[in-house]
């Protein structure tokens, strides 16, 4: 009697042919988008508006940040350390100016009618 030869396909070849059952990888837990945004605003010392959960509005620029807090520098007012969970949202101060300018233009156009 002769011995039988076991023939197994190479795992590399089966993946290359598309037959391998590969699971889709989960997206990364951290994308670093928040870090990129903070670093960009810090480098430019962009004037920001911070709306807190109690509807208080703060203005200043971001000096530094960590996982849970932002340090805000303000002109003619004390600097603040704000916990991130107290910030409802934030945006660049220039965006507020643009919106107000657009509102004034629309109000002027509607009063002309």
C-alpha cells in the first residue's frame, strides 16, 4: 500500500484569490481629528467662542488641551480651565461675525421691499 499525500492549499493563495473569509476591520477608536483641530487653532491663536451647557458664552483662544479640559486665554479677563463636558459647542469667532453680517444684509434687503 502506498501512503496518501495530504494536499492543503496555501493560505496566502486563498486570500489572494478572494476566497478567504476576512472580516472587515473595525474603524479605529481614535481618529485624531479632535487633536488636529485643537493644534491648528492653538498654532494660529484663533479667537473662539465657547457656549457652555449653562448657556454662558466665553471668548478666547485655546492655549492647551488634554483629554478632559481646555485652557482658554482671554484678553483683559482671567484665563480659564474649562472641563470639556461643560462645553456644549464651540466655533471660530469669525463665523459669528459672518453670520451677523449676513443677517444685517438680509434685514436691510427685507426692509427695502
